[in-house]
């Protein structure tokens, strides 16, 4: 078992390698933007490589004895299975997909209702829109490849590495910091296309804070359900929804403005109320008990 400082350094190294893998292609050609098809293809190759490499870090840092404190394995007759610790399980899979999706949709119920009541409803009900989306490389990157690779590296791999040395509640707040800091690289691309420095800095700081906060939610889902897919499905849904368009809502007539802002607050409150019930460990047949039920 490696010492704590070494495990943290390995987590830093893994985070750096993940980001560096996206830019290794720029050594040969840095002229194309991040949405260019060739850039997307190359970066998909990079994150595919990182998806294979990340478990190697876990394999050589995880000590099975460290997980006895989390009642895993549940008995001496049950072998330690690394893939279970990393959230690859069949037991409870249906609930692990459906309940986090329902919970996350509840959090976004304000924006969802806004889209239904306005012109977005027509777009989302058109099959041609969804065909265009699922055949778009940008959509596949944002909704499939990025959530899958990021949740695999920053949740399924980093959390088992850290939780051996830190309390689960500490890990819940520390692990997402690696995820948030890893998004600093977007500043490079914004500077490349000529955006002024101050807006880039402010935007990057906000993005790091936002992704760290989301990372805590995603880490909580992973630790409570014991399923990688729970974090992935929540991440993909959040990417699809994007940030609520508060500016557009503030420009609505007064009655509509109050209604939609109230619905946003209602969605957050309902999410908070449903969180304990929809993340109860018994629903997912959890095998590694990191966190008690709320």
C-alpha cells in the first residue's frame, strides 16, 4: 500500500495526463478548433487511451484491506473484486440508471418546464432534431464520450484511490477538486480564438467552481449507489441541459419571470427532499458502504 502523499500525487498525475492527452496532438497541428471533426476524433482516441490507463493506477494503489472499514468484502468467503469497487456491477443496475436520472431531472425541472412552455418544445419533439444530434460528433463528444471518460477517471478511479486514506466525507469534497481544476485547460482554447484575458479568467474560475460543485454531486451518486453508470448518466443529462438561461428568464414579463424563477427554486427544493430516499443504499444493493443513508 503506497503512502497517502504518494496516492495524492498519483491522482494529480492522472489528472494531468488526462488533460495532456487532449493536447498531445497539438504538437503536430494546433490550427483546428476543438469542434473540428479531426480534433474530436483525435481527442476521442486520447480519452480512450486514458480510459484503459486509469485502472492501472487503481490496481497498483488499492489495498483490499483498506476497504474492510466499508464492509467490503462482506465476509471472508467473498473475494475482493476491483471492478466492483470501481462501480462495474450488475446488481441494482436498473435503479442505478433510473433513480439518478430521475433525481437529476428533478433538479432541472425548472429549465425543463421552461423549455416545454416555450419554443424549445417544438424543437425537442421533432425526431429530425434528435437524429441530427445523435449523428453529430460534437453531440457524441459532449453527451457520451466526455461524460463517460471523465466519470471513469475522476470518479471510478480517483475515489477508490483516495478513500483508503481519507474519510468518505473528505473524499467527497477533495476528489471533485481534481475534476474542477482539470477544466482550466478550456482557458487555452478561449485565448486561442481571441477572447480577452479578463473574460477568460472569470469564465474559467466560474467553470472550475461549477464543475467542482457538480463533481461533488456526481461523487455522491457514485459513492451511494456503488455504480459508475449513475455518475455517467447524471453527467450526460447535465451536459444535455446545460446551464439554465437565467438572463433569458429575467427578460420575460413580470408574471412569467416570477413563475419560472419559482419553478427553478421549486425544482432545487424538491431535489433536496428526494435526495435521501432516491439514494438509499438498499435500492442499489450497494457492496462498498462509503456513506450512511441520509
